[in-house]
């Protein structure tokens, strides 16, 4: 009996010792078994799985009365000039995934540890972990629509228009559409299971709910409105907008509810109109902003309340008023919007000294990129970060468009080249990441670039950002306000945070590069924008690498927080645009 107990204890001890630094048994990442893999080998193993999942692109197929098409989408949306805009529409968060897998199924208490070997003997308590990822669903859906939209047949509900004072009714038409959102959902399911399977985009028959007969039976509603409805005004504060009768009538549509036909305003026509007039009267709230001058904090921008038009409320108000012939004007009210930071007494901020600094070098950048870096840096200058607040760089920068002063760059989406804003903003992301590292702040979101970029050397200390994700986020855990200052010295972008030091010390090691890998063969993207067969190089090749560095934060009370940061840079091949032939190899049409 003693021998049996001794053997049992030895077996349990050996089991626990063996898996002390290994993934717990019966743990899966999607459909991939990882039980028994050493923890230190896990990042490379998981990154290889991510690469295997995406290396051959993603296949989508659609069938409609218009024909059949198969499209293979590459992972990357490529930029002709700016590496900030060359990004995958699917991001895997390697660090978070590694953490979840390494902790999965692992027992905590002594009794759990004692029974764990027996549970594993019978393969109980399997742990299936989903990879942590961010999918740019809008970019994927937009690309699918571009590649497949000509297979759809638009439906048409019965409608009417005015011609020479007479009402002309257009009959309904059946159509068919493709369910892109369901395709994206299926793709997300594939990602969670790490199974790259072809996705068939479902065809949906569309039967118009409003028929020619419905409209003809309800024409008296329109005729009555024409007779009684005078010209109409919309008033917002002191601003008056006159709506001509013809324009008003063009907004009106028939709809069916509980089998009855009635009139209402067409949302798709009215909301853009309301958005346009809102842009003339709305005012964004202004946060208090501060600057360091001669070692002192100075308020340079006072907080101001904003005004906004609630578009939904405005639409419903307009919809109610328009069909009341006795009403000649619709009054719309602006709502006040409070600024986030309204602090007026700068003596209470606790901003006394330099807390952290981060910098990066954008030497060699094209003019548009330099312009965008300056605009982005100005947008976040003087921002206050409250105690325990999670700072979001995407939120701080705000809208990225021509309206806010940014310049576009050309990117490749599918087989076309279009202008897109945001080139240069990853310089801000990288600088903010280094700022947060050096300040010892908890970093809650950071995604490295997919391949090495010269602007962000040394490799491993970069961060990519793109609205709405990935973002660069960190938490102000100093207990006091922080003041962000930005400046440009030559080709260096510098971020500084001022506040009150809590005495923490931060030690960040230099990155170590391993596993340098050469780029693969060139990728060819077929496009209609070049003559058939003509080639144009839009991306250069880059070697891949694995980067690792450590950060240790030592607090005055003796508590230490140590982290290891990994970045995996894929070898990046050359990318060429190629003039599309009449029937490209990866996209064929057949009529059925």
C-alpha cells in the first residue's frame, strides 16, 4: 500500500513538474492542440499558426443569376508610398493570445493540482481558446462589395415621381443581393477556429414589400398633401432654412405597416440634408488645454461647451410636422455638449515635473507624411489625462480627414487604388508607445507593425494605429493629472508628459533581434488602373525578424512589475500592380 501511495505521489509530482513551464494538457487554440508545448516556445508556435492561416489569402465565392465568381483576397491592403497605410484587415494579438493559452486549464489550489493529473488521464476539462484578434470588418465588407456587387440585381419597390405636375408610378421589381455581413460572420468563425476554409456568400432573393397596386390605391394621400402643403421652413436658433415644396415632396415615400399604406419622410434623403445644416450650426466642445512655459503650467485654451443637433430627434420632429398642413415651420433645438476637461484652477493639477519622454525619427518621410505627423501632433498637444484615466491615442487625435487638415495617400484595396487618410499617424503611435514604456504606465493596447519599417527602428518598439483599431492605450496610474506636450525637433517627434512623480523607476532593455528571415516571392495584384500586362512596383521587400525586450517598473514601496514584450515581423515581399487581363486567373465569371 505504501508503495502504491509513493508511486502515486511521485506520478502526481512528476506530472506537475513536467507541466510547470509547459502548456497544460488538452489545451487547444482554435482547432490546434498546444498541450505540452513549452511556454517559451509558445509565441513562435502560435505566430506560425497565424501565418499558416493567412499565408494563402482567403477565398470567397458567390453564385447569382448574373453568374459565379471566386475571389482570393490577400491579407494586406497595400499602400503605394506609405508603410503606415500598408496593413492587414486582420490583426492577431499575439501577446494576449500567448497569455491566454499559457494560463488555460492550469489549476490553482492544492486540491485542484492533486486531482488535475487524473482529470487529464480521462481527457476531462478540455480548454479551447479563441485567438485574440481584431478584424477590420468595414474594410473586408467594402472589398467584398467591390468585388461582387455586379453579381447583384437591385430590387425596386414601387415608387412615384412628378412629371409636368402629374404623378407617375414606377412598378416594383424583384432583385437579389449577397449577404456580405453573413460572409464576414463566417470568416470570423474561421478565424476563431484557425481553419481557413472557403466561404460561400449567400444569395438572398428580395421581394419588394410595396407594390404598384399599393401606391395607386393610396394616391389620394399625395394629392391631398399637394393641395394643402405650403412651402416649409426649418429653424435652428436664428438660422432659417427654406424647403421648397418640390424638394419636400421628393422626400416623401410610401411605406406599409400592418398591411396599411401610409406616408413618411425617406430617411436616406432627409438625414444627409439635416447633416449638412447641422455642420453649419454645431459647435464641438473644447477641452481645457495647457502648455509648459518657462517651467510653469499655463492655460492656453479655456474649456467651452459644444452644441449638437440630435439627428434622430430632428428627423422624427420633421416627420411629425411635415404632414400637418397647418404647420409652416419646424423648430429644431441644439443640445449642449460638455467638454471632458473643464479644470480652471491649474494649481490643483499636480503638474510639477517631467514624468516621461518618448521620441522617434521620421527622417526620409515624404512631404504628405510629414504634414500629417505635424497635424496629428498639434491635435493632441496640451491634452490632460486624469488620474486612472485610460488614454486613447485614436480618441485624442479625433477625426482624420481632409476637413481636419490631413492629406491622403494612395492605398490598394482589392484590385483598385484609392486615396486614404492616416499616413504618418503610426509615427504618433510609436512615439506614444515609447512614452508609455518610459513612464512605466500599464499599456492596455498596442499592436506592432506587421513588418519592419525604417521610421520605427529599433525594431520591437513600434505601434501601429488605425481608426477605430488598433489603438495605443495606457492608464495614468500616477494618482495625479498628466499634461501631454508634443514638439518636433528636426526630424524627431517628441512627446513629453508632465505631472507629479510617485518615485517609480523604469528600466527598459534594448530590443534583441532573432530569427532574421528573408522575404518571400513577389505578390501581384491585378488592377484595371494599368494597361493589360503592364507592371508597377508599389512595395519593396523587407526581411522578417523576432524582437524581444523587457521592462521593469520598480515602485517606492518595493513592488516590482516586470514584462516581456514580443514583436514578430513577417518577411514582406515585393508588391506589384499588374494590368488586369480580360479574365484574371483568380476571378472567373460563368453564366448560369
